[in-house]
């Protein structure tokens, strides 16, 4: 499999702050397990793209450390695939350890932003599959419009995966859960980001452009008895974000954090985190 790395400068970052590589590694197993619920969407995309009988360019937007490719490439067989990994963070994309099923003929790394997608997709001919994982909620409406326009204008297919929906439940419940959730969701919408509104917003834009859209729920189920490190990181980061959004919550969050940590230590806590995947196909597919 051939691989190369191209660099391009963009006017704005793909997301508003760096995403830590260790967080991407920690969540990878939970992401892959959740995406099994979206296999019917993958099968439909393969059927639509396979009908064109040509190699497919898979443009992975916000590719990070390559988790999306690691899960998806083999499941796109028997399509012949040329992967283009796109991310604004050179450190993340340089850390990708590309998978190499026989169906992947080549891989390119591109340091670029959402605003550059029209140029990337225009570089060659042939069918295109846009894909991403855990990205849409980090986009602004303007970035989402650029992504949707690149998909619709070129008649491309898209698999847009693992966007948070805002649905979070923790068992056992705690009186402060809803307060922390409200603060967390408000923070996710900061600076005009889509946050938990991303799935409905992007699906609506795609439908407005004449795309055929299907949505599948792909929730995390995190059990502290088996995934203590991930549950701890998720809940502690959630607490930090709530305080960042509203410092007046510091005392409430401190009590919540302490009680939740004790439950994690006992392996007596389960977290459900809502995510959803979007399949978009052109009307003629």
C-alpha cells in the first residue's frame, strides 16, 4: 500500500482546541463496539458505491490517529479504496498506524481544514465516500455547511459517525447529574459549535440538498467494572468542563466527582452516552 503525506495551510482549525491523542486511544475500543450498530448503514454505502465499479476515494475528515480507518476499511471490502486522511493537527495524523487490508490500495495524509475540502475532493475523478468519526459536534454551522456542500455538490456518499446526541444516563443516578449535563451541553455549544445539536443539524442540511439520509443510534455503554479508566476519564473531563462553563458549580461538582469516583473504584457504575451515525447517499444512488 502506497502512502504519502501532503501539507496545506488553512485559515481556521478543524476544531477549536487540540484533541489529546491519549483520549483518542482510550476511547477507541468503545467507539468500535458502538459502531457495530451501524453496520447496516455501511452495507448500504458499499452497495451504492460498488454499483459504480471503480476505486473509491475515502476522505476521512478529522482523521485524528486513524481509529475510523482502523474500523471501517475492512468493512468497506470488496471496494477498492484510496484513503485520504485529513486533519488540521499534524501531530495526530503523523501518529496514524495505517491498516492495510488488500482492499486499500493507497493512503494519503493531508494536513488541512474543513474549509479545504472542496479543493481536496476536486483533485481527482471517481466515486467518493466522505467519512468522519466523533467530529460533527465539534464543527460550527459554517463548517458543517462546507462539509455538506462538498458531499452534495459532488454527488458523494457519506458515513458520518459517532456524533454525540446529548443523551447521557448514569446508573446509579445522582441529584447533580442534570445540573452537570446542562452545563456540559452549554459548553459544547460554545463559540457557535453544534455540540449535541450536530446530528439533527447536519442531517437536515443533507436532506435540504436532496440527499437520502438514514440515522442509526450508536451509543456507548461503559461499565466501570470493565472499563474503569475510560469511565473515570469521561466523568472527570465532564466535571472539568462543567466547572469551566460555570465556576459557581465547583462545590457541587466536587461532591459529585468524589461520589462518582467511589462508585468507579467499586466497579458499581454504568454510563450510557448517546451517539448517532449518519448515512447520506445522493438521490440517484
